[in-house]
C-alpha cells in the first residue's frame, strides 16, 4: 500500500542552523514526490518536486530510491521558513492524486 | 486572482444536520479534490473528480457525497453530520494531463460538529 511517513511532528531550530525534514515513502510504482508548505494564515502550496531537481527558497530534496526517502534540507534556516511542511506522493493515474504525510511543524527561532 | 474559492469558511453543525461545502476554481482545471485535515493525521483525500462528469472515492469517503456540477464547481455534502467529521476541509484543483503534481488549494473550511 502507498504510504508517506514523516517521523517527526515538530522541529525547532535557531536561525542560521541547518534543517532536515525527513520523509519516507512506500509505493510499488515509480515514485513522484513533492514537498508542500503551509505558512501561517496562507494556503497550502507546492514547495518543490523531485522531478525538477530544483532549489526553492534555499531548500533542496533528493529522491533516494534505495532508502525510499525524500528528505528536505536547507543549510541555513531563516525565520520565514517557519511553517507546516508536508511530504506528498503522487499516485499513478490520470489525475494529480496525492497521498500526504502527517506533516511537520518547523519553527525557526531568532 | 481568486484561484480556488471555498464557502463557508466556518460552520458549526449539530449531530445529524446536513450541509454542503462549495468549491469553485477559475483556472480552467480539469481535476478537483476534497481533502480533510486533522491534527496529527495530515491531509486525507475524501473524493476527487478527474474531469467534469466523473467522481471517485479517495481514502476516507464514508459519510460524504460529492457533485461535480460543472468544470468550475465541486461540492462536498455531509448528509448527516457526526462529531468525527469535525475537521478542516480543503478543496484543491489541478490541471491534469500536465503531470506536475501541483495542486492549488483553497483557504479551507473549518467545520465543527457538536
């Protein structure tokens, strides 16, 4: 069965510290993974997708099929990075049906 | 620049009452979705509509019905609300066929069932 696991619910760091938000997945098909972010009082929005291999707001994520992981990393966290982060897995099929992890709250302290 | 619009934003119901959550998108997207968000549970898919005229169950469809009224609108109905349906509901849309994995979300509707 398809599943996305975010093992940590909360992460609190100081500004300038590195952050790593963990995500593991279970899926029999070819995985497509994404990170979504929800800032306070804003809508949930796409942060980045693995297929683009891009860096958004200093965040990167590498798909590791051997470890079935898609961890989100940023070398120097900023206060504005404080938000809820969701890892998501796209199911194969004709629509953008996503399975989300339970989310993780990142707090970056000044 | 509305994107995905949901109404109402807040609603309090008594057990057994019915209500409909409305969702509309102005991005000419083919696919639309209803998710519920519960603390510690993340987002779970209730129903989705891959295209106008089609609807399919998601992970947690029990107690809900949906209607894809036209390409723009996708409503979620609770026929007989239960306290377990207290949640924040999100509507989303996507331009299926692009395979981007990008969903565009509404602001959410907070529902409390007493």
